[in-house]
């Protein structure tokens, strides 16, 4: 499976961006799709995940992000989406999507995912 992220850019604090993760070579809804970003002290911080359709398709979020970010899937386009609202300067970073089939308790572990995109840069600045 090949993943390509897009949608990053420069936005002011309080603004919004929508990231896309387009897949080829596999059906994205068959996998859990997660988003990660590097932060100081963590190589890759868990941002959000949406589980495979066969596992219920529910979305999960990092503790500090719930309420501002929304993960969803567009099965018709074989694409995962991450809607980011009320962005803060500390949200700045490169966002990666990844796919795998982790169990629920391991959703936030980067080593549970075996396909990764190249990342898309998000910069929140006034």
C-alpha cells in the first residue's frame, strides 16, 4: 500500500486545515489509518486513528487533541481525512498517515503500523 498525504500549509492560530491521505495498492477501509506527528520528546506522537470498517470504523484521538481534530474516511476515494480546527502554534509539525491492523490498545504505537506516507507540513503561525 502506498500512501500520499496532502493538505498541509501555513495557517494562522485559530484556523483550520484538512489533511488527506490517499492510498493506492490496497483498500484503505480494510486497515486502521492513523495520523502521527513528531513532537519534542517523542519521535512520533499519536494524533488520531480511524479503525478498519470490519472493526467498526470508530475514530480515536490523542488526549490533547480530542475536540479539535476529526478523523474520517472517504471510502469512495480510498482516502482518509484529518480535519484540524482551532489550530495552535504547538500543532506545527509534519503530519504522517500510516496504516496497519493494531489491536485497540495499541492504536497509538507507531511500531504497529507498516505503511507510511511521506508526510505533509503544517505550520501554525501569525
